[in-house]
């Protein structure tokens, strides 16, 4: 098995954590860094983690994709709100037989990437991780680090388990990152959206942590109803989630420590919300199939209002 | 026409304003005052208004209903969240042939009053007024002062224009309060709820003024969709609002000065929200008739969460 080289586009909590783990496991990793470039270039990366703290005093840090070598696997760990810059970033850094792996939340984000690098070179992944960037180059890993990976095929058609999926998974496992491979990336995306849409959305609208939403009987029902709408959209795309899946998500959230969602953290920092990827695109998917989702619609309308106002307030 | 005596239960902005106007017009008025009793007893009432400022240095102020004389018309101008105390307050102050006039927002609040004083002695009214209590006994009237009045009949059955409606209207007109009489109190309540449910509800959930909601295309649509749900509930009760009524409300709101709703003011002051009267009871009315109102439901769920948390936060 040839050794694969990795590029990390977006060295925040997610990109920084996974990239650092891959480098620590002996793989060749190149980090594209935006605001934190000077710090990461001179001081490297520091990871605090319940699985062991470590520091990488020297990493390959870049501020310009044209200085980077083309890589086998380009991991995109930007917020989806930054995806409009990918047409400039990706072409120089993906090898001809390389692949772009989107480690991002949301729905229908792969097609745009396929337009840039071609359908055959797109993979999607979902991260189940609690991690925060505390300072430039300094990431606090709190819990979980699982990644679900799959090849993207046109219109999210399911496919098999490819050789490259197995090889990338092997690299991740070498880096102590638990991996699950999916033959059906769309199903994986819907599964994650069942959690992401209600909790991310309501956390912003209601200024609330997960435990607060679960602790109030009215919002508990609302969370469940929003999940049911997501399940209904998925069904209309022939992705049928297990009957107990919603209950599983609710139970899981009950057991989580009080948690502020990533969308809420973005909101509080006056960053643009990942609203289109996480709520808008699923809503469009519902509309395209004539699925009635009034509560997701209302959530989207409320978030659009709040996001828009939040961007015009002094930061 | 016999001169009617008036009791005002709740001397806030609404009760204080209308009571003061009635007294100024020469009518006998008795004010039940809660927290502001000492100030109102010693200093009377002061009204600033575009129609002319005036002061009533001496008013009949009471802190205890048992000190008050029974009156012909008992105007209830409390927040509906206080209506649970009315079984104690009303019986001593309504004359045997007197009437209780509820100047409150919401739906299905009259039946409880009918249980206290009997169906034949209940009237409902809706105020179209912008006024704030600035200090104890000091009310700033900003705009409008119209009142729509009607007799209550069991299950909101429509009735005619009664003698007492005409006489009370005459007193109000004498006090320069524009009055409209309604034969169908339920229709009047639904009409007001078309405005109140979306704007009051969303103003709290989105922390927004009316002009902000109208200025954003997404919330503008959401307001309209909530109005459509209110119209649908009304229709299921055979109250058919004019086709252009929603557009009329939207246009009217576009022309209003930026406005913080009363529910928002209550929320910001950590007072309990008039949630059941304004949203919960209409929602129950929808459920009773099998009308699907997902957006009003979601609004109610969100407001219940916010109201509950708002009451547990230090004031």
C-alpha cells in the first residue's frame, strides 16, 4: 500500500486535530493555515486530549496553496460558509489521482466540489468529535473523534467500499482515529442531520444548550418533531432510517454533557452560520420532493433573520 | 340614560389611560391599584398624550376590593397572567345588574369570567392603543386609543347590539375614546390575534421589533404564514376574515413606527408572558377542530421554553 500524503485545508479544531494525529502517526501532512499561519509556522500544533496531550513543534504550514505540494488526500475542514473559495484552493493541491475529502456537516455540498475536481475525486466524511480551538495552533480535544467516510457518486448514488476508502481508513486507524466506512454517503449525511438540524438550529434561536432543550417538555417535543421531518425528507430519497433512530439520538443527547453546538459558537462569535449546508440544503431537498416540513421551514426563516442581523452587528 | 359607574381593575397603561379619560369626562371611576397604590392615592394620575396632557390630582384609589363600591362596569385591564385572582376580585365590585368588561388580548378568556359572575354579565373588548406606564401613576399615551366592544355569549355565539353596549359606548365617546361595537366578539378576537400571534410571539423569540421582522424577507414570509394559520383556525369556527385582511395587517405594520410588542416588554422585564391567552388558547382551539397549525405550535413551544427560563432567571 503506497503511503498517502495529506493536505489539511482549514487548520481549526477539526482540521488541526485530525492533521496533527495523522502527522504524529508518521504520515506526510501539509497544513493550509489562514489567520493563525505565523503561530503555526513558528510554534507548530499543540493538542490537549483525554487520549494524551502532544505537541508537534514543527509542521508543514502554508499560507498559499501554490507553495504546497499536490497531495493524495486533501481534507477540507473549513466551515461550509467558506466553500466558495475552494475553486481557487483545491486545483493546485490535489494530485491527478488524488481525492478531496470533505469533513463537513450538511447536505448537498459534494456536488460543488465535483464541479471543481471531478466526481471521481470527491469523498465525504462526517466527524463525531468535540474539540475547540483555544488559541492559534492550540486545540483542546474533549471527546470522541470518530469519522464516517464514503465515496461520493453523482446524485449521492450509493456505491461500494473502494480501495481508496480502505487505504484512507487504514491511515486514520494508524492515527488512532476510529473510522466507519459507508457505502451510502447520503444516508450518513441524513443520519447526522437528524441531530444537527434541531440542536444546531434551536441552540441559536433559543440561545440554549442541549441540556436546556432536553429539560423542557415543550422543546423536547419540538426537537423530536424536527427530527421526524428530517427522517421524512430522507425517506423521500429512499433512505429509511431505523425506527428507533430518533429515540437513540434523544437518549444519546440526554446522556451528553451540556453542550453548545457549533452553530451557536459561530453565532456568539458573530461568524456566519453554516445555515445553507445544515438547514437550507435539506429544506431545498424537501421542497424538490414535495415533502411538507413546516417546522424546518420556520427554523430556517428564523435563522436567516438572526444570521443576517448578527452579521451586521459590530463584532 | 342612567349614569354608569366604573371600576378599573389594574391601573397600568391601559387601565390607567382609559380610567383617567372616563373620569376626566365626568364619570364616576374607582381604581384598584396594586403596587402603585401609595403613589396613585396621594398624587393621582398623570397622562401625557398627543391629544393633550392632563393630570387628575385626585382619584378614587383602592388597594382592597372590599373598600370599593359595587360598580356598573368593571373594566379588567390586568395582564391575563393575573386572571387567576379574578374570582377573589370581581364578586364584591360588580353590581347585580353590572357587567365585567375584559379589556385584554387573547382567546377564550371570557368563559372563566362567566364562571365567576355569570354569562349575562360578561363583555369583551380589544384595545388598539400604544401606551406605556413610565412611572407609577404616570402614563405616556403614544398613539391610537380605539376600543372594540361586544357582549359575550356562551361559546362566543354572536348576538346583537345590546342597550348596555350602546350606553357604554356613549360613555367612552364622551371620554373621547373611539369605540366600535361588535355583534361577534369571537370574530373581533380572531382579527386581533392575526396580528398578535406572529408579532408578539416572534418579537420574543427573535428579540426583534416589528420593523426588523418586516425588513427581512424570510421573517416577512413567516409572519404571513403564521397569520394564515390564525385565519385557518378562525375559519374552522365559521369566522371568515376578508380575503385582503392579512395584506391589510402587513401594510399597516409596514407603516407603523418601529414597535416593541407588549409580550416583548413583558419578557424583557422578566414578567410572565401572556402566552396562554394569546397563543396557547388559540392553539387549543385549533387542536379541538383538527386544524393543522405547525408554525403556531412551534412558536408556542419556543415561547414556553423562553418564558419558563425567563421566570427562573434573577430579576
